[in-house]
C-alpha cells in the first residue's frame, strides 16, 4: 500500500486484529485477582476472561467502528522460537486452572459471535497478527492491532496503514477513559525512545526477561536506546563497533551471538501460512439461537436483555434498534461493583447509580488518629481473650523485610463499629507515632492470650518482626485453611471473600495508583481498604472452620502442620543464607570459558562453525549434513525440530549433539544461579528466598526469589553451585537429607513384603530390585543404577519408552524389566492401580495424614464412575482416554507418596523449630527432602543426634525413616 494522507486513510475500511491471549489474560486477572475477586457463575464456572473480553470488544467496536475483526490465539504448543531456544518463555508461571476453563468458554463465545479465531501450528499469535496485518494492508484495509504487548509495536507502519491500539493496565477499570491508546511511530518513539522498525533490534540488545530473550549481557534498555539512536540498527551497531568505547564495546563483542539469537526470537513473522480469508473477518452479526444459550450458561443475564443491541454492534441487522453504549466516564473512585454489576457501563446511568447504592460498604471504619482513640482501642482489644481478632498490616512494599509499616487494621466483630484502622506512616493526614502504636499493641500482639487471625500470616509476621514485634497467638489463617481444603483453588482474600461471604473487596491495584505506595494514598481510602480486608478475614474464620469440621483429618492437617509451620518459614526467610559473591564471580568467568570450550568442541565435531543457538542451522547440520535419524525429530516450518526432547533422543548418535545439550544446560544454569544470586544479596551477603506454602497441588513447599528448589542434584554443576552457600562466619553448614523417603513411603502404603522386609533389615533396595529384574545374585554398579531408575520411575508412572531412554537399554528389555518388577512387586502395582480407581471414584486421593489432592477428569468414561465403588472400575476397559486424563491418573497414583513426603518433612521442621529454641543454631533452607542448618561448632556434637532423631521420628511408618546428616564449611561439603 502506498502512503495515504489522513483523510484517505479514514475512508478505507478498518479491520481490528485482536491479540487474543493478551486480552484474555488481562481480562482474567483484572477480575480474578482484582477488585471483583474473580467472576463465576452460581455453579462455579469461571467467567472473568469471557466477561472482560466481551466488554473490551464492545468498547473497541463502539470507539473504532470497524468493518472487520479477527482474533489471534496461541495454540499452547512449541513454536519455532522454542525450537531455537528451549528456555524461551520457560519461566512463565503455570496457567491457572480457572483460566483454562474460562478460555474454552471464550472460544465458544467468540464462535457464537461469528468472530474468526486464527491460529497457526509452530507460530505464536504475534506472528498470526503480523501476517494478517500485512494481508489486510495489501488488500486496502486500515489495520489496528488490539494488544497489551509492546512486542507488536514493531508492526506499526503508517505507509501500510497499520497502527496499534494499546491496552493499558487500567483499560478494564470501571470509568476509565485512558486505558486504550493508539500508537503510531511518534507515539512509539515517545513511549520507548525508538521507532517501530527498531523494536526488534532493541530487544536483541537489551533482551526481554518476560520471554527469556537474553539480549547482550550487561546492556540495559537505556544503553540499547542510545545505541540505536546513534547507529540506527543492530547491523550498524556491529558495523561501527570500533567507534564504541569502553565496557559497552566488550559487552557487544562478547554478546554478538546472543544479540543475533535474540533478534531471531524477537522478530515477528509476517508470512505465516494461514487458511483464513479476509472476507471471513467481516462483522456480519450472529445467530441468536446460538448465542443466547451460551449467555445463559455464563449467566450474563444483562447481556441477554441486550441481544438486539449486541447484534447491531457486531454488524447484524435489527429493526430500528441502537446499541445503548454508555459514553459518560464514571469516576474512578466510585464504589466498586460486584460480579455482574461490572457490566453496568453497557447500561443506563440510572441503573449504574442504583447498583452502586446496593454495593455500599457494610461497615464504618474507625480511624484511630488520636492517643485517646488508641487507648480506647487497646482497652477493647484486651477484652478479646475469647474472640479471634482479625489483623492486617499495610506496608510500603511487597517485600516485608524491607517494607515500611504504613498502618495496622483490626476487626473484632461483625457489627459496623467493630473495625479499626491505625494510620502510622501516610504522607498526608493525621498519623500516630509508630513507636507509640507498637508499644501500645505489643502486649496484645506478642501474647498467646489474645487469639489472632491473619490472611497470609507469614507476611504480617515478618512485617511486624522488622519493627521489633514478635507475633504470637495466631490461631487461624484463611489462606492456609483454603489450601488444606483444596490446594488447587485460589486462596487470595478477594476470591475467598466472594466464594464464602458473597461480597467483594477492593484490590490493591484499584486503590493504589501505579508508581505510588499505600502511604501515598489518603488515610480514609486505605482505612476503608484495610478495614474491609480485616472484616472479611474475621468472618472467613467461621465459614472455613465449618467446612473443615466434617473432615477431621484436614482440620488436624491445618492445626498440627500448616499453621505451626508458618512461623518456622517466616524465621527461615528472615535469616536467609550467606552467599560467597567472590566465588560466584570466579565461577561465572570459569563457566564462560567452559562454554567457549564446548562451542569449539561442537565446531570441531561438526567440521564447521555454526550458531549453537540457531535451530535452523542446527537442523541443517544434524539432519542434512550429518544425516542423523529424522524419525527422532519432527517436521516443523523451518525444517526439523531441534528442541530438548529431540536432542535427548539423539544423544549419543553424534558428539555435536552432546556438545549442544551441554552448552544449553550450562548456559541456562549460569544465568539462573551463578550470575543471578549476587544480585539478590542483602548488605550482609545473604539471600532471602520466599517459601511458598500454598503454591503446589501436592503439599510440597516451593521457593522463589530465588528458586532454590530447582538447583540440580548430584551433578558436577550442582556441587559447584552449592559451594557458594555458606554458614555464618566461623560456623558450620549442616545438611540433613531423608534417604529414599518416597520409596519408603511406597513400601508403607503398599505393604509390599519385599520392600518392607528390605527396609526393615537395612538392605540396599536398589540391589534387591536389580537381583529381581536381572535374575542373578552378583550385581554390578551399572545394573544397580538401572534398578534404581525402575524403583524411582515406577512412582511417577514411567513407561518402557522413557525407561529405555533414561538407561540406554533397548525398549524390549525395558518392557521385560518393568513386567518383572510388577510381577515381583505385585502389591506395589496393586496399590498404584487402587489409587487411580480412588481418584476416579472419589475425585481425590489422600496422603497418610489425610491431605487431599482433587482430580477433575475430562473424559466422559472417567466422569461416569465418580461416586461409584472402586471395585466397579476396571482400568483396563477404560478406552479412548485422553492424554490429559492419562497424566492425571499417573499423578493420582503418585500424589499420596509425594504428599506424604511433604507432610513428613513439614512435621520434622515444626519439631526441629522447638528443639532449636535452646540453641543458637538455625534452620535455613528446605530443598526437596533436605534441610539445611547453620550451627556454631560448639553445638554440633550435641545437636547432630537430635536433628537425626527428630527427623527420623517425625511420623511412625512400618519401615524406618533414615536421615543422612553431613557437615562442612559450605553446602557442597555438607552434601
């Protein structure tokens, strides 16, 4: 398309291309984790994404009046970028289960509106949007791309009539008039400091952490902008490298391969093979008989009353009806609207006001801003020895160890005057002096005499601990109670409040403007925000206790394990662990040399130089030049796949494959740990990981910032990493590790005589298994290794193919070994099958302590058996089972084992916490089945047997638990 002036462009037909995943995610999180706490139907169907998406489309149609529209989605499958780099987008958080359900319904909803959904195997939605934009522009359309992703700025081109409608974070906020912005080149320049055609090279230079695009190490966004401003493009930057001085030149020289690799990852493809035709993208209306049942299913009742207006909005024909779009901008600080009332900007002004009156705050928050009010409040709180008072701290930061305390809220009843907020550190208004407040509350907060409830008590415990308050008397935590009831539910306060109490509370995002903190917001606003949080927390106690009461095992799990564990984890987070920054710097330099050496080895093995990060070059090398087995790969758009799974299958077939695998693994671990840990240290050279108590479905703890759970185990690299972790200066580092805990739990649960007897007699279980599968008495170390793979693999449902790949033996031999295992260990096989039937019949399985993991199967054949007796289920007759259901069944067989392991180490941590009260020694980390301590040398001899005995006696089993305890000057020596 040639360049048009503004008038000519306005006369061209307009097509809006929608970044489906971007808009769906923003819609989901705007409600699911925002002010509305997550929209759901009465039957529990999540609708946040559907509602937000439809609301957004209506707003865009009203403001832009397009003639055509198409929605691009990712397929959730590997693309050519994943083939290029198996770390691409690898750190993305796991998709919430509610979003997956919501997305399926969204696809149905878009189909009902006759809106084309466009996808492409091997490509991302961005590539689909780029291709559609090029096609539409060439066909004479103006193109506007609706997205919240700045990656798509690279497509902006006024000569082709392509611009971006950018969704700001507040686009879905009620009353917002600033959330949707059209970006032309000038706007892109103002936003990013570069032009659209420089966006790809910008990412090539400074990378993109959200997508794991590395960029050039050490080049930040400001430097990238400066370089592109001066030289125009990545090519010109490198063409003029001699003119660039100092550290930037060195960084660019070292990171050249990374830059071009990043450029490849960042560039949107605009020639994807697509089947959709532009005429299919016209807005032509919809079949009401298809749409209305779906609106009923999603309980969008108000939209049901506006079907004619919807029909006209989406290009259909109705008789003398016009869509009643509301153009008045509602004040952003109006009362938040619950559930379906969020749709009110599609209704009349009178309807909006009526709904706002109905949603008025149910309580009046007392603001404690004088000494007299504080004295009266303390007197009131000291009378609450038989009432569980709800508390909440408001802080300046989400890191409680570095945050300033801004205010404290509390609630001691359901009456409107039984909620208070104490302002301490707001930038305006009447604050009370912090120490005065803390000293007045100290006798209450530090006493077990006064029962307390906190939502996410660990955060508040740490926030108060940094102020010198040692919190005591926490008897309930709704987040932990919700996790115990169903670990895969959402446990945030907004969700719990809506689910159990039927009203909504404001989100942090709706109260605190971007770039501000709680302390910058007016005291009455935060008083209402915090007051409603403690009011909800107070009422949740009774609701959750009522749900726990019929299941005594779950109630015990909460009272005896999860609640006592919370202060243990808080203490571990506060202490942190010391890191040797100088050693890591040396290790980083050494690993960089190793990577260069591996690169040279790869070149030598290949007989030519090539880019180890280029999937296309690697594919050509492996399958065209070296003629490796194409059957071990799969055909993709750029040739044959070279992803991690493919390379693992090819491992051993040629030295270059082994070199590439080693290079990828070492490079990732270097960036994740060696280079990252020093950036996370505090002034005492300690890192403070966050232990997540409610993040996993199995009951295991996880950690983040940094994630120490993913440090490799028993590899040369893991030993080098562990060497960087140190105890307090002059102290010892101690590692206490459960030996084969999951196999011991399996022996206990299955009561397999061979396993039970072997463990009771302290025999080597891997040698025992090796004698069975190899049918001989004298076992080599390699045969024991193969048996070890079977022993641990069976817990996770490992099949013959995976077993063969893991051990290097032929598939037929692997099948024979597994058959011998199942025959000789018949009770193990029976137990695992029984757990699968239990999951189908009951919908859940349980650990030894009663922790439940729930399973929702997709296939009708499995769902039909829910509620039936286990012995009525014949697993062999369940035909046409989907891959997802098969994975769920394997998880069901494993969940009681893995969950019981989690319970045992949690019990041990709680008991050890009591033991350590009499010592200076401190528990620092929990990683998998291992606990890490720092111990003064003078306490070691006395503590060693106590640590071992406490862990080994955490939970009595029919086989002994065994703990290996080691000591050293660093974690490597202690391991």
